[in-house]
């Protein structure tokens, strides 16, 4: 049972088409993963800002102390994701930095006694 040249050409064309589609699909999948990471970072940042804005200074100090204790053991979870994705990290920092610094100033918690 030998293949005719037309069948071989069709199989070859199908293989090339599959390879091309695979090459196109991989970058779009990576892009979707990056967008999802950005959305997760944005959601986490907004949740953090809401949390600290609703806290008194003593509650805020306790939250910061708690976070400091966790970071010594490992950099898991959100920190690892932010370290791995510079765009998500930038988005997170842009959302959190201002409210966090303002809360630290309001609660006299600036490092170095500033």
C-alpha cells in the first residue's frame, strides 16, 4: 500500500498547518497568562489598599508586623509571582505605594524616624 504523491502532499500540508497554528497559539497563551497575572496583582493590590485604609494605626502596625514575620520564612505566594512578572509587579506597586506611604506617615511609622 503506497501513498500517492497527492496524499503525501496533503499530509505534508496538514503537518505544516498544525506546526504553524501551534507556533501562533503558544505566544497568545503566554500573553493570556501574563494578563491573568496582572489582573490577580491588581485585585490583590486593591484588596490590600482597602484593608489598610480601613484600619486604625494600631491595627495597621499589627498588620505590618504580621507581614514582616511572614516574609522571613519564605517569599511564597504573591511575592514570588510579583518577582517573576515585572509588569504585574509594576502594576501592584503603582496601586499600593501611595496609600501605603500615606498610612505610614499618618501613623508615624516611617522608617528611620523620618
